[in-house]
């Protein structure tokens, strides 16, 4: 019997369409249905029995934390179905790393969960989506892809959601896992190493209804710390700094950061370089984007924790 794979479609360039076959930038993302995508990849029928769910039809720049929650819940529900062997999510490339990392933090699936995408729309002369979709379903069918956390399959590679990032505006090899490299090869699936960061389950999805606002400030030579107050005044509950080098805080920012922390606002220091450990640490740094998601989740837990002495 063929493995049963559930496909959750959210939109993106993989479902994008343009009147011109040579247009790879000025098209409409999230136009085609998941059924149309499957129909364009006939060999999928040899791999798996597919079920489908058209959850969103979004350009992923328009995803919000509310969409992350809806998507994570849809994945959780699919994984919980006994007859499903794996889940594939089609997603836009622009914010894929955010949705996939969020899902990775709130789910511990015992079946393969694989995000995929495309850099070129489905109507392009040489679209990358059909092969990416085929590869993603192949990986989702492979039991060795289970227990590795949420995966991202693109351009023939398997990446860990907790490491992967989009690093090019247009190339089909836009995704990299800085420092660690990919986990393996997608066609046929071959896992060459396990994720470096531990697979955790720090936050239970159940009970999160909203995620608090956390802003990222990109710190450049000469940028001024009054930006911190602007974020708080606009409603941020915490701030992530994308700092130069190994997260070097400019002297003029140190006092204002300490003041905010004393008032209970977390300020997280990350590097804007995108790779490497921070000062005197053996741990690789998080990208600002991923650190923001972690902080949103941490704050959502503290929102649900009664203050000390007031527990019933
Ligand atoms: C999107 O992120 O939805 C559009 C861009 C893409 O998928 O490459």
C-alpha cells in the first residue's frame, strides 16, 4: 500500500501564475489550487495516496502570526489522524522560514512534516515547483524523515526548519542553512546528518490564542536608541536587536536597553550577519527573525502564567 500524505496548501509562488512564461517576478502568488498543482505532477500518483486541504491562498508576505497558529493547528490535526503517514505544506518562499520555524517550536510530530515552495511561478518556462513538490512528497513518505522536527525541502535539499533561511531574491537555490548545511538530499531521500540544535517542544500549541507583538530593530552605524521607545509606544512587548558583528551593542544603546529591561521589556541581542556564534558562546546565534518568534512564544507563555503569589 502506498503511503498516505496530506497536502496543506497556503499559496505562494509555487501556486503563482502570470500571463508571461518569462516573467518570474511580476506574477500573482497563490493563484492555483492544490488540485491544479498535483495535476501538473503526474508521477506523484506513483508515490503516495494524497489528500488535500486548501488552507490559505496567500502571498506569504501577507502571513501573520494568526496564520502561523492556524497552519500549526492544521498540521497538528493532520498528524493526529492515524491513516496519515506524513504531511506536506506548500508555502511562499518569502516568509516560509517563519511559518516552518513556528511549527517546529510548537509541534513534535512523530511523522514527517515537510514544507516546500518555489522560486518561479507555475507558469514559468522552467518552474521549480513541480520537482520541489515531488521531492517533498518523497521525503514525507520516508520514515527516516520522522522525528527530525519540521523539514523544508527545496532545490533537491532537505533542511531543518530551525536552521533554514532564504538568502537570495530570485535564484532557485535561494535557501541555505548557514553554519550547519542541509540535513540531506531529497531525491531519493537521504538524511546525511541529524539537526544540530536539540529538538524541543518548549511551547504547547493548545492554549495560545494570540502572540504578543515583538519588533525587530536593525541597528546600523549611527542609528539611534530612541527607536526602542518608539517600538514600545507602538505596543511591542519585547524587542529583538539585529546588531552588527557578533551582536555588538553600540555604546549609546547600552543605557536605554538596560532601562527597558529594568521595566520588564525583554531586549534580545542577535547578529545581523546571519551566521556564526555570538561573543564567547559555542552556540550558533539565531537569526533576528527566528529570535523574534521564540520571544513571541515565550511572552505568550508568561501571559498565561499567573503572577507569583496569585496562583489559585
Ligand atoms: C510568496 O512568498 O508567497 C511569494 C514569493 C515566493 O513564493 O517565492
